[in-house]
């Protein structure tokens, strides 16, 4: 995802109170996004709407789903830019969370059927990894901007593997899931470092979307790893 458009001084150049307020808003929005994601998933499955989503995915080629998701994700990210009115920023965050929840339904359905309890384990591992990586950035104060090139090429390679897997109908396997978990971890390090150094004060919603995207990616592939270990 692109860095938010600069509309003011980077957070690192502001007072301690302003930095603290920015971080509180950012991580509050991230917590809200995670809770909203969980709530949407619960509603999907309890209402039976998950079956509708599964039927829709089964009737459409996965590449079309992936393409549509990427397009709408770009729109949601654009809506969360600081230059957009605040109400539209919240709309962008909500749309992005909804899209992540929808595209995760097939994996959650498979987990519910084959390995009850594995979803909670994957969620705990993901949140534990997120807090650990966030702590690394906060306590070491290291600049992880050097990860940018790795994340760009790793992300492109990951998309290429997913596209090939969809076309040629093969499972990328355990090592691909491991690589994607590492990519998500790198994204958390890079994004957290960028938030502390480069983001403008009014980019808290954009920062929350960036962090949520990395957490959602990590959860997806941690869950795939756990599912593979239970088979």
C-alpha cells in the first residue's frame, strides 16, 4: 500500500504529546478494525451469509476474486488518505475490513470443518507475533525502512505464486505459507517504523489500515500453517 500523502510535519518532528496522541488514535483504530473483523466474521457464519459468500467464490474464478479484491482494497486505501474528509476515511477503513473478512471466509470455513479450535490458536499466535514485532521497533528505535525493497519484491513474488496456483490448480505448500508469514512480519516492522518516523499527524487511519493489512496477512498464513500441521 502507498505511503499516505504528506499533509504536515512527520510525527517524529512533533512534540511528545502530539506523538503520543497520534499513536493512541492509530492503535485504537487498529483495535477497532480487528474487533470489527471478528464481529463481521461471527455475523457471516451465524446468519448463514458465509454460505452465500462461499457459493459466490465457487462460481467465480479465484483470479477474478483476487483482482476485484485488489481494486476495492486500493479504493479503500485511497479513502483513508489524510487529504480525504474524515468521514470518508472511516468509510475506507470499514470497507477494507469488510473485504478482508469476506475473502477470509473460505479459509475459516475449512478450518471449522477440519480442525476445530485452530482458528483461536492462529489468532493468538498472530497477535503474539504482532506485539513482539511492535515491541522490537518501539524499544530498539531502529529504522526498518531498508525492508521496503524486500517487501515490494516479496509481495510481487507472492502475488505471482498465488496467480500461478490459481491458474494451474496447485497448492503452494507449507514453505510458501512460511515465507508469507515472514513477509507479513517484515511489513509490521516496516510499517511500525514508518508510523513512528514518517507519517503525518493526520494519517492515523491510513496507518491503522496499513497495520491491519499486515496483521490480516499474517493471520491468513499462520492459519494455513496450523491447518497443514493438523492434517
